[in-house]
């Protein structure tokens, strides 16, 4: 049985917490896209961790944690991250890395920085982890697969060719130091030795696991609105954030994915540039940011303050639809307990017409939020285990949003820890 855990919005919905929680019953957790550009924050018995590359199942000794072929693999970051958790007494996790995953090269990180510098005020707000240059090279067919680290003759030739083209850009567009293929070869030899213990034919491994009836989780990064096809292009990430891509990025059949758990946060937050219709500003935003998540809404990777907004039913309905949601996990509801009234964005007004369908980017830029004000519950709901024990206004908030987005909220998260979860049997279906 395969379950995918993905985001409905701009990322930071709490996928890490839900994955860590569901990993208890899973055998294998697979990262299938993205790279070290975003992070999951996880709070469990070992402490609080920000993971950028490792799957969120690494805190259980019974799980195998996999970096799938769809990931942008930054080898030094992976090795450092393994060290950072074992140093804090987490037992050494079982990790496998696809032999078909491609490697973030040192120059991808440089090109990311140089391009952001060149674009100045028109930049994409990249985390400068090399992700966009990495995926550009992958699809331009000049990327490096993990398997190629073990084919040194081919590697040498290819490095020479790739450096020639990169150096033209470095010299004439960016005016920066040139790449030396010899030095890069030495770096890749180091990478080979670091990664060798983990390399595996992942799709074959997963095929056998599926035949043996194992439980597999596919862990997404970011959310629907950052998908390069269906998101707010061009303010998107460079690999698909959709559950459907989980089949490709892990190397399994699409029909194996039986459950798609889409994580929605009880309010909105976003990092980076791009339209954000239900965004709020000033003191109102600052208070939600300070109280939000677990210790405030600041980027797990960059520490940047996240942009804040009210829950957006238009974006979330769309986000859930594109994921193919079977279940919604509704997170961080506890944070809203301080508000007398809670606005929710129920429509977009574009050129005088109200719609509940999420538009393409040009129209989105013109959209104004149509807000409905719901009563708050003014109570701390942490520690509550039964849905029926939530305050009535809180249940009304959940059920109003469920109705608006049209997908069943079967889990409500009321705290950052593994145990802070309320299962709802009914939901919409
Ligand atoms: P991800 O990238 O989707 O995993 O999201 P992040 O980890 O970046 O952001 C979610 C933040 O919210 C983290 O700090 C979590 O510890 C925290 N969190 C997750 N679920 C809850 C919840 O139900 N309540 C509270 N207060 N915090 C939560």
C-alpha cells in the first residue's frame, strides 16, 4: 500500500509532522522530488529537527528511508544531515539513495547565486540551493546521475564538455571565476566515496517491497501552488510537487498510490515572491507569524519571516484537486485559538467578477479576496484527542472549510508533536 503526503498550498503546511506521525505504521518513506531548498520541522521524543534532504521517517529504527530518483541530491548536505541527527542520539537511520538520482553540483549552487544577483529586484527569491540550475541541467541532459560517479572514464569526458559551456556563461554573462574540470573530478570522487554505502536500484527495491505487502509513504516537498505546471508559474519550484509525480520520482506504478493525504494549514503562509491573495500585513500578520507553527513562521531553510494570510478556500480547493486528495490533514489549528473572529477567503474578485476557481498567474495578480468572517473559539485546544471535544466554533471552522474545499478532513492536527492529532471518522465521505 502506498500513501502520498503532499501539500495543498505554498509549502510549510506541516507535511513533516504528518509524515513523522504516519511513519510509525510504515516500512519505507521515500522523498520523490525537490532538494535541500525547503525544510520540514519535526518535533518528537529526540527533540526538534529541521530536515532538508532526509525523509521524515528517519526517527524510527524500523523504517527504510529513501532518496528517490526525482530528488536533487546534494551529497555533502545529506551526509551532514545524517551526522546532525546521529549526534543528537537518534539511532543511525537506514538510508538508500537511488542510483538514478542526479547530483547537485557545486556550480549549480554558484549559478543559483549568480543568477539571483544578476536579476536583482526581479529575482525569484531562490533559497540558492542550486535547485533551478540543477533541474535545468537534468532536462538539458547535462546532469550527473549517481550511477555515473562509478564510471570514471565517462565522467572525465563529460565534465570537460560541461565545463566548456558553463565557462562561457561564467566568463561572459556573470564575470565570475571559471570551473576547472580536474578539480570537479576530485570533488566527484569524494562524493562517490561518501554516497557509495547508500546506493541502490530503488525502483527494483520498491517493486519487491510492494510484492511483499510493505507500507510505503511518499513524502512531498512544498505544495501544489509551487508546481511548475499547475502552480503560480514562474514563481514555482523546478520539480513537480504533485502526488502523481511520486510514481515517477520513486519509480513505481501510478496505480500503486492508493491514498493521497493532502496537508492544509488552518491559515496560510508563503515564502518567496508571487501572488498571495489572502495575504495580511502589519501587526495582524506579525502576531500570526509570531504565534504560528511551532515557534513562529520563519523559513526552516533560510530563517526568513514567512508571508502570512488567512485560510484560502479557492487556492486550497484547487490544491487538493490537483493532488487527487483522498484525505485532508488540517494542521496548526491550535494556533488560531487567540482570535475573536477568523476571516477566511472564500472567493476571488477578478475584474468585478467573483470566482471560486483558481486562475492562471496573470489573473491571479489582479484577484482581491472575498472574506467571510467566522467566530473564533478563544480556547487552547492542544491536548484534545476527540473531535467532539473541540469547541463548537472550532468544529464549525473545520466543517465550513471542508465544505468549501470539497475534500474530507479526516485528520486535525492540534500541536506540533506526534501525538497531537485528532482522527475524524466521518469527514465528507
Ligand atoms: P512542512 O515543510 O510542510 O513539513 O512544514 P514545516 O515543517 O516547514 O512547517 C510546519 C511547522 O508547523 C513546523 O514548525 C511544525 O513543527 C509545526 N506544526 C505542524 N503541525 C502543527 C500543529 O498542528 N500545531 C502547531 N502549533 N504546530 C504545528
